[in-house]
């Protein structure tokens, strides 16, 4: 399945980048994300809802699980 979409954001680029680059705020505007936690200087923990269940991923070692 391939999904594509386009969104125009009418805000200053610096403000948008500031929101987008703060990973823990992504669930505020991305409905499928339940949680993003920064767990270290180069690591994060992601939890997302999906049609087949819950998806968890830890970066950067690429561990993933589906529940």
C-alpha cells in the first residue's frame, strides 16, 4: 500500500522546524503516534497505533516489536 499526501503550512520555517525537531512533541500533531521519548543523547523510544496493533521502535539500534 502506498499513501501520499501534501500539506501546506503557513507559518515561518524556523517555527515549524522547531516543532518538528522536538521529537517528544510529534504526538501533539501526528495522530498515529502515542508517545515519543528521548532516552539518551542519540536514542529515542517510539510508540504508535496501527491497524494491526501497537508498534514500538527504539532507535538507533532498530529494535522493533508489534503487540
